[in-house]
């Protein structure tokens, strides 16, 4: 399980990172929300741990933006903000749990385990794209033989569009409209798709010469 931790208090961030690493999690820690936001699109995370009062946009705003982008990764707020209005804001932003500081690290572990268990047991949906290649439509992650395939933000968006129109040909104009909202050189789109194809050793994106690209999905 890979964890994104957003916490600007250095000592606490290191303490949480060390504790979670010891019990088997892979943890990426960030002090600011801008770096954390970019990391969500560069790495596949299983859970987000978010402080609220951090440099850049606050944790509530960060999660709201991610939810607006369609990112459904479960999130827990770790914060000293304790009023009912704060709690309400956290859940309205899209969190699964809200832990008030100070907290025991064992409590954090138990809360994380409960969120992960309930979220992935109830919501996990996968699409098989080729032999050994699966896409998790809840977590927006691609795996090959059980191993996560690291995708860039643009590669994730391209894959998302192809799956949105699965079994249909997606033209360069459709990619432009869905991803960039403006004209983009079709040659650049081809490069991005070829980069995506090279990430796995099986063919799953087919080219319809002069028309576009398609992912044939059975069922």
C-alpha cells in the first residue's frame, strides 16, 4: 500500500513516515499542497493523509480539487482543527475519516486499516484490458501482473478518455477537447500514446489509421 502524507510539521511528518514504513507501508511525505497535488498524478496512491493548514491551498481545498478532477482515492484529514464546522468541512471536501491532533500513531494505523478495508472491499472495480493488464476505475491505477504501472498525469488522462469511449475510436479532436480544451498538435498526442503503450509489454491500444485509437474491452 502506498501512502501520500501531507504534513508541514517536520517532526510529526518524519514520525508518521517512520511508523508507517515500519508496519509495511510505502510513504511519500510532502510539506506543501502543490507538491502533493502533482504527486497524485505522478504516482498511484492507495490512501491520502492530509493536514489542513499547510503552505499553498489548504487540505480541504486540495481534496475538493482532486475530487473535482474525479480522483476517488480515500483520504483522512489529520488536523488540530476541532470544531463541528471544521469536521463538517472535512467531510464535505470528500474525506473518509477525520483525526484530531494530537493522536496516537496506533490510532492512525487502525483508522487507516478500516478506511482501506471498507473502501476497497465495497468500491473496487477493475477492467481487464489485456492478459495480465487491469485498470482500477475507482483508484485510477493500471497494473500488469499485479504490479502498478507508473503513469504521468497526461498518460492517465489519455487512458481515461480511451476507457470512457471504450470500444469506440477516439480521434485527435476528441483528445484535444477532453484533455486540453484547445488545439494540440496530433503528433504530440501520438507521442503520448506511444509512451503509454511502452509502459507495458502487451498490446492494448489499437490504432485505426487516419481515424484515431481504440481500446477494445470485452463485457
